[in-house]
C-alpha cells in the first residue's frame, strides 16, 4: 500500500515536470489561449459569480430548508402526476432566467429533496434553455422563426429528455417511488404562500440584477426601460426581502434595518467612488449578502434560518470549485467571447466556423457538441451566433447550438457528474446532443 502511494507521488512529479519542461511558450496560439483563459476567468468572476451564482445558492438553500419535502414530492417526486411534474419543470426557465451554471444549485436542491429523475432532468434542461429574455432576444436578432423554433424545441427537449432518462433508469425510479410512499410527510411549518413569497422575491432579485442591456440603439422599448431602471427595481425587491425576513422568518427588525442601511450606504459609496458601472453594483450586492448571512446565522429563534445559510454554504463549497475548473478548461480550449470581443482558445475559431457551414449531419452534430462544451452566460449565445451566421454558419447548426449550448457547458457537466453520477451525465449530454443535431437538420431543411 505504501509502495503504491509513493509511486503515485512519483507519477505526479513526473507529469508536472513534463508539462513544465514542454510548455510551448513560444507558440502564439498557446499564448493567446492563456490570455483567453484569464480573460474568461476574470469576466466570469466579475459578471457572474456575485450577481448570478450567489443569489442562486441562496435560492437553492430556500428550497432545501424552507420548502418541505412534501411539497417537492407533490410536484416533482417519483409518485407525482407526470403531466404536472413535467409541465412545471418544462416552463421553469421562464421565471428563473438562469444559465447552465446558475441552474445547478437549484437542480441539486430539488434532487436531494427527492424529485424524480425525469422531472429533475427536465428542470435542469429547461431552466437555461427557455429563458424568456433569451427567447425574445433570439427572435429580435436572429429572426422570428428562430425564436419560435428555440421555444418549441426547449419545451419539447426538456419533456422528452426527462421522460427518456426516467425510462432508462426506471428500475431506480421504481425503488424511489416505493421509498417515497413510506415517507411520513411533515406538515408545513408556515403557509405555502409565505414560503413562495420568500422564494420568488429572491428569484426576482436574481432576474432583474442580471437584466441585460437591449441590443443596438434601442432606447424606447420596455426592455430598455426595465434595463435602465433595473437597480431601482432590484432595490425594491431587496426591501421586499427585508419585509420577508421580519414578518415571515421572524428575524429581529433592528437587525434587518441595520442590514438594509448598510446595503444602501454601500450602494451610495460605490456609485460615488467606483466609476465602472459594471463593478459598482457588486459592492451593495456583496454587502447585502454578507449582512443577510450574519443576521440569519445570529438568529436564535428559528434553527431553520441558521440552517438556510449553512446549506447555502454547502452548495457553494460543492459547486464553485468544479465550476472554476470548468471555466479555466473551457477558456483555454474554446476561448473567451463576451462584450463584443473574442479571444481564440487553442482550438481556432476559424475551424469552428468552417465546420458548421451548410446543413449536413456533421455540421449540425459538430455545432451541438461545441455548444454543449462551450460556456454561454445568459443572453451571450445570441450575439455569438449572430457573428457565426455572418461568417457562414448554417441556420440548422445555429439552432442546434442554441438548443445544446445554453443548457450545457463543461463546468455544468462536471457538477452534474458529482450530483447524479458519470453514467447518467453521459446519457443526459448524449440525449441533448443527439436531439439538437436532428432538430437542427430538420430546421435547416425547412428554412
């Protein structure tokens, strides 16, 4: 046993030495890929972690602690009515407006609470795929028929993929059904409307904090006005969260008031001393999150309040390291594309554009595979596709990438593997890629 341990250490030393010895620092492609990696990591940290992931962890914590197991089992459990479970899961993305990484803590939460594999997978796919903001942007920029095709495809995909997964693992699901029939369901601790209010306030904070700028010179649409006033809207729902903490979670009003004042002061100071309009909102968001964590951890009246933060932290510990590995890998291999700029990874963009022209089976399959492994933040897939289509990408492969890309990514796959295992993850990813490929073929043939 000791020999194996020492041999393992020796192998790692040799591998690390070999990588260091043969680093192709003189290669321009390698240097560009490193730039892309650090660019994507920096952008992800600034744009995505504080405003997207941290609120999502708190939402997942609400599901795990405040939403009773009975409620999850009623809507998503193995014994739930199929039409209800899949209907709720398939349209979940219209209110969540999340990306392939932000959906992960929510998926992990309902899975741990006993959701059936089929509805849980439908929820996992639908959350990012049917993002209502992305659907509208797709229709406006890439064409009405592309927006409609994406909407129909996302709903159908979520139901079909969830149903197929449930069928493949029907023996496991049968065992889960039998186990859940014997679970004594505890009565709700508080009225369901109160838990729903608390949950949806957090969801709306997540949605409006990440509301994207309108395309082009649009300054008159509803989209523009919501974006222009989004921080006021987010602030309003922040006050609603304060109301929920006092009257639903029963936390001392003095503590909540102190948290609100600290957040408001930090917002004023950030807007005064930080010139970057994208960075200044991060300060009050962080102060608000830290304040929320402190006052709930200090609360002694209800153990659930403290448990909420502990579970939220558990989700962060589980998911963030894997996401970091995935973002670094995706940036190095596929490059960094955001905010109108593009830095190539080790795999040249020209290869991708050349391989996805026309409407062949291969071009659709390749677009599905590339989309599955690339990371797309919410709404960024649309301008990326706009550029690829202008460079000769076919409409079929474009739809295939739209249906495979936003719901999957390499970081996403690494985390899913840790939740449901390698085999189920491979089956899920394969189903998405296969369905996206054939859907793209049909769409390219029709249009």
